[in-house]
C-alpha cells in the first residue's frame, strides 16, 4: 500500500478507499428478513417518503402540440411566441402580469406554478450532431423582443404589453 501511495499520490483517497474495501469482512447473510425487521424497514421508508418534498409539477410538460396551438389562438399570438414561452426563452419579469394570468388559465395552471417552473427548459441530450462546444441554453430575451421577432404589429404589441385591459 505504501509503495502505491508513493508512486501514485494523486490517487491517495481512492487507494485508501480500495484498501478499506478489500480488508472489510464480507457478510453474506442469505436468511430472509424476519417480519419484525421488514416492519422496521417499511416504517423507516414511509417516514423517509413523507420527509422528501414532492416535486412541483411542471405545467409545461403535460401539454401536447394541440394544446399549444389552442393556447396560441386563445392568446392571439403567433406560434413562434408560444414556442419561446414553452422553451422559457422569455424573461419572466418582462411578461405583463395580465398576459401571464391569461397564459396560466390557458395552460390550466396557476401563475404561481408558472413562476416556480420558469427556469430555462432542460436541453435535450439526445442531439447527436458534431459541435465544437457543449450545447447551452440561449439567453432569455424580453417578451416585447419576442413579439417583435414574431412580426406582431405595433398596435397588437401595445395591447399585449398593457398591464390592464
């Protein structure tokens, strides 16, 4: 062990772990658990399951393509805008509260759920093309910029960006 530690000091932690693992007595108990042991394990597991916070449901994940098409029609915006919202490329603070409320209703969700799930959408790891750099999420842009990029006329943009009806 000392020789390996001298030759490979950069692996000291791993070598020590390996030596402990090799010197540990293996106990292979093939007897089934008793009912009392199983009850203790089940009780501990249920207590653990209660303590683990439930993951917040992602309101974006449950929607189909048809749902997004319906949402675009209800919001009276091009599908390009809805796609930017779905991919969370829009800065949340730039979206008017009134529009966010209508979006939440169209998604059968609440504004609080939308806000809590408004981090950038996870990148798809199944992409298999050659790239020089690791794929990264794009920068978030303002809601107004997304409307401009989608070719929404100025009057309609002003109506969508208004805070009140």
